[in-house]
C-alpha cells in the first residue's frame, strides 16, 4: 500500500496541525527527551502531514534502519509482529475527523506516526521492539503467550513511562498522541509501578478507557536488556525449546 499523499484534503492538513499543536503545547515539559529529540530528527512539523516516502522513511533509514509501512488499519498479529521484526512500523494513513477528536475505536495516522515514529530514531528502543517481535513470532501459534507478549507491548510501547533525571516522563505512543491521557497518566493519584517483566506478563489491560496504572522504566536500555528474561519465562511456561 501507498500513502497516496495527494489525497489528503485541506481539512486533513488542518486536523493534523491542530492535533500537533495541541500536543506540542504540553509535551515539551512531560515527554521523554529522546521522543522530543526524535520529533526534530524525523522532521515532524505542524504545517503539514508527514510524507512517508520523501521525508519520514529516508530519515529513519539513515538513523536506525527502520521505516514506516503503510497498512489499511488493524492487521493480524502475525503480520504486525512480522513487520516489526523486519524494522517496518505499521501505520495507517487515514486521519480522524472533528467528531472523532477525543475518541477513536482504532488508531489513526496521528497516533501511529506522531505517537510512535519519533522514538524509532533511538536505537535501543528500536532494538527492544525488534527483539520483542522476534520472540512473538516464535510463540505466534500459542494464543496465551501472544496475549502475554501483547501486555508487554501495551505497557511499554503504547503506555510506558520513563524516569529521566528524577522525573517521570512519557514515552508510550498511546499517551503521547492523547491530550487527555498525557495529563492523566502523571497524576499522583494514578499508581506507577516499577518495570518488571513477570508482573507485566500477568497484568491484563483494557483498550476503551485510560489506564488504571502505568509501568516505569529507568532507561531504554533496560527495555532491551529485558528481552532474554521475557523469552526465558515464556519458554519455561509453554515448554518451548529456546
């Protein structure tokens, strides 16, 4: 599939601009430093929707070897993890309408690109996503194992927090692309739990409201270093040879 950039309307461009400006009004104080640096490295600006072919992918390939792969929307888990294991981040190209401003049933292009792509400029984070996806493909025929791996992805790539210089910052794309959850997740009233592989593997999540708790990493290297423990635990749980 292609992005078909020329099909974006004036209304689409205006929606991107509004969403971009709304998030950038609050994220500099609360988002991970690597994410904020990634926005500049990947060339995202308010003035226009990113062009994957001419702007985004050439920059990502040079920085980390990754690229954005256009998909029609939600795709089967095997296809999803296969793309990620090949350093291709799946992204839809449709953009929400004003009626969908605060709630979407499935992720749109703003979530997929603004929320996730900037961190694809940071190699340790990319290595974690690639390695986790490789593990997922080993267990792809075991539904319970894939549920557990999805929990890891959810509580890190989508809704993760990181401690930087003694302060909690956001790195999960699901939070970074949400005006409401960007503020909500940092409230003192919401539990913050230390990153622990086995706890996360046993912790269900929900997709239709803000999270009840968040897990905090101390570095992106910690994420990547966790993958051997993930693989070992799943191999022991499902009696699969390493």
